[in-house]
C-alpha cells in the first residue's frame, strides 16, 4: 500500500460478521494515521470489503467495484478485500478486474497487525455492535460456500472477546449481538474447550448496563436446555435466531441439515408458555433441488404451525463448488422466486399476528435515534437491528420527557403494524 497518507472511502457489503471485520481494519488504519472520508472525490483509496456467499452478493460486490473503477482518477487506488477474494483468489480476480490495485482476503486487518485488534470504528448506529465470536464453519451444508471461503471453525479466545466487548461498552454500546457462521459451536476447537453458555455468562459480568442478543444459533438436539441456560442469564434478551432452512425431512437430508424439526417445535411451544414475550426468528430456503409442491407445502404448513415472529427467505442458488450445484431435481428460477414471494406473503400475516399479541405488554426499548418526522425510534428486545422491525415511541402531547439516544426505556405497547411496535414510555 502507498506510503502517502490514506484518505479512505469505505464500502462495506454483506453480513454483520463482514462488517465487524471491516470495522477492526478501519480502526487499525486510523491509528496508523489514515482518515475516513464520506465522498469518493476526497479519497486517496477506495476500499470495498466484499460479500460473495451467493450469486446476488457476488453481483453486488462486482457492481460496486466497477462503479468505483469508472470514477477512479490518477492518484487514487481501488482496494478489494473480503469474501470475493476468499472465494475466487487474488490471482484470478486480478485478471478479471484490472482496475483494482490491491486485493486482500477475509479479516483484512490481519495484513496490517501481528495480533487481532479489539478496537473498532462503528459504522452503523453507535448503540449496538456485532461481536463476532468465531470464524469459519464445520457444518458442510450442501448449498453453502462459507467453508470454502472462510475455512473451518476458529473460535476467538475469550480474553480477546472480553477486551473487544469492554471497548465497545465503554464507547456507549448498549446491546452486544453475538454473531458467527454458527455460534452454537463456539469454543469446541479451543484448548481447554469453552462453550457458548460460559462465554455469555462471562460477558454478562462486565460492569455496564447493556443487553446481549444471540444470532445464528444452529438447531442442535439439546436446544431446549441450551435456550433455558441463556434465559437464566439476566442480560440475555428473550430472542433467538434459529435458521432451520427447511422443514421437510427429505429436503433437510439433501441439504445435509439436521432433522430436529419436531423437537424444535416442542421447544418453541414450551418456551412460549414459560416466557410469553420470547421471540423467534428463522431463515428458510425455497426451491432447493428436489423440492416439489408437496415439500414446499410441508414447509409452509410448518411455518404456519410454529409462527416465527420474524423470518428471512432466500431462493436457492446453485453455487459453484457446492454439493448442491450438481443435485438433480432443479427447480426453475421463476418458480423459486414465486415460492419466495409466497413465503413472504404467509409470513407477513404471521408477523402481524405475533406483534398484536404484544399489545398492552411492557417492553424495554433501546432508543437509537429520531427520524425525519421527529419520532423517536429504537428496537425492543423482540427485534434484532437491521433485519427485523423497529419500535416507535409514542409521547403524550406536551410531553417534556427528555429522551437521549442510547437509553434503555421501559414502555407499554399501544399498537403494532406488520413489523413495527408503538410504545408509550412509562414515566415514573
């Protein structure tokens, strides 16, 4: 990289894990004298941290790279890092993208530091942060490119995570969101072994006012006991992201996913009776090879039975190098998109129904900001940032309540829409 002072125009694409990696890089470069700029014209370097786990993510990454390549002027450099390099390799990309000056792989901070840094520059809202607890995955799902791109499971040491968490909380973060490709496997590769529950308990003892949220929990056989353990930790919000991908046993088998659907359903129903405010999110894939109308209908019936509070849905993409790429029984692309629309239509009514059940109940809201209409908004315990709905605060006319973003506010749910809540603060 050039010796002159860096003025970096950053573009971060993809998941929260990728974002956390890039935020460490930016903090490291700023400590070394770099400056972040918000318009391309002021930059000496454009830096695109890419996503590439499915075809649309690859296309989005290439679009950003090509757009910046077109406006790059003499004296400016274009740098690419992240999953695109991890998936295709720097040498191949150099031939395809001659406008790029330098390529770095995943976790790009490692090219500029001997040890993994714990300091970050938060690029979204300053009151929540994604804490990436491991890299890679050992699961080998038939459709997934992550093991190719990011390798096998590598858990972060507990002491590093504690330092990073304490740094973030000192900045004013009020919600730590634990993420990884599979957080359930955290610590299995460490010596001595550590598990996710013990990590969460250790983090919860940090002397700050904050919440802990868990995303990407693999549906393991002992899920009920695991979730009960988490719910016994006061700082953990009663919200669990459980990506099932499908419900039909034959499709799950072809996906190389576990078939614990019945026990998962029992766990969800049980926890809802014990803790009515608990929320569940999932992700499903439609149009996987072999998914006929019968298997798709089975999935839809299961979703109607369980009623996840929030849901994400992807059409299947035959990714190069995966086992699923060559499976027979391909579903036409238009049909995959139709099935996605059908699941979204179904889920829209489910989410609306689930949120209506919260009317009259007390919610704790992390206040995140004020919109252009002057409405204060945030996220309840039942909403993960950036993927679920949001919560608006309803203030009585003439209210002199002094609200500050970053506060944790208790209130009563007055109304709901398809994805959002409206909460009136409880004034003591």
